[in-house]
């Protein structure tokens, strides 16, 4: 359960889930960072997942993400769980779908909390749970002609 204090800035924010979205357009670190701004937050942790040029020892030529229609509902469920477990002031998460190139941003998540340790822990839990539980699938095409599907 999230730690509560007598100080108003240490209590749960009215609506800490500020941005949750799956989109086909390029993602913005600045947009996510702005979304989690909060005067009572002393720490903000942000994670950016990018498309890399290799996976499992093979060169990646192309990559695409697709998702189940319930993916945003699952994102919200996870976000609500993080907000219940940590003293989150603000939370944001966006994930890209469609065809991406090496270097493109695939996912950006951020959490702000009263203190840095809580922000790091909540952000880590948020990205880990999103990767494991949200029905988003990655289709990779490798330079050797093979393909692979990966996802929750």
C-alpha cells in the first residue's frame, strides 16, 4: 500500500494517471515528461524503449508492433495497480504500434513520486508489467531472412 503522510504533498494525487495511449505516430519523451510534472514530486523516473539493430545475436532489419483491442484497458489496469502500490503523484505511458525503424521510440513511461527511490521502483514496475502483461506483439525480421514474434 502506498505510504501516506499528514502533508498534503505526500498524499495521493486526485488523478495521477495523466497519459495512457497506444499510437501509430512517433512518440515524444518531452510529452511524457510534461505529463508527469507535479509540484509535490521530488523524483521523476522516465524509461525510453528504443528499437535496437539486433536481438538474440541476429541483425534486425525491420520491426513492427501490433496490439489487441484491449491493450489500452490492460495498460490502465496496470497503471491503477502501480498507483495503488506506490505514492505516485503522476504516471504516463505511451506505446507505439505499426512499422518502426532502428532508433525509433517504441515505448515511453514515466512516474513522479515524492521521493526518487519510489519513482525508480514504480517506473521499473510499470515498464516490467507493461512488457509482460499488455497484449502488444513485436514482429521482427532478421537479416538472415528469419522472422520472430515476441510479446505478452
